[in-house]
C-alpha cells in the first residue's frame, strides 16, 4: 500500500475516525479490524525500553542505584542541571516526585541540596564524592547494555534505526504541539 505523508495542521486536534485519519497522517499501517497490539511500534518500543531498563537496573543495583535514581544522578554528573527545579524538568518529574527521589539519594549519601543564598526559593543540588563515584559508572553501564541489545546490527542499520526513531519523535512533537495549540 502506498501512503502519503501529510503534516498535521496547526490547531487540528489529534482525533480521528475510520473516515478521517488522525491529522491527515497515513492510516494504512494499522486497521481496527485486525489490530494486534503486540505488533504495534509503541508496544515494541516499550518492550525494548523495559528490557534495557531491567538490565541497567540489574547492573546498577550493586552501586545502590535504582532505575528511577540513575537518571537524575547522570544528569547531575553531566552538568545538565544544578537546581532541583532544573533537574525535575530534565527528568520530567513533578516537584513532589523529585523531592521524594532526592530524599532517597540524600539518605544514601549521593547528593545534597543547598538553598541558594541569592534567592531562597532556589534549591541547588550537587553530587557528593560518593555520588560522583557512583555516577561515573553509569555511562559505561548504559553503553554496555545498549550495545548488547544492538548485537548483530551493522553500523548502517544502527544509524538507520536512530534516524527512524528520530522521525517518529519529530512527528510526536508535531502532534503534541498541534494538541497544545488546539487546547488553547
């Protein structure tokens, strides 16, 4: 089946029926009458993410880090955030969830929160020496686990896969922007 790609129109909601495909995007890939969730791209991506997460967790548990904890640790280690608010945004967590997560990391001695002397509303966050030591292991674990999941891929296949995933992500961002515009 040949499909044409049509970009969603700004302000057009992401909704559809069998008569009107979502935002004019091709509707030939999936059909309600024979839909198999186990063959959907979302399901397959979720299964891969779950497998990678489980393996990363297995390797980082001896360092005292859970799956939820290594992400903010890595962001701090790489200098992607220096305040609690920045870290929450980077990790896509609400303030309450980030506070609970940081409570656990502080209890383990991996980080410390320091209220800004310039602005009492700002709470800075930094890794302790123990936290830096644990965090420096994370990139090697991530590389090892992801390489294991890509066993048998050529460099060209790996590059193509990343390109396809980026295209899906760009479309997702376009759809999200259209929804946000429609919601205004």
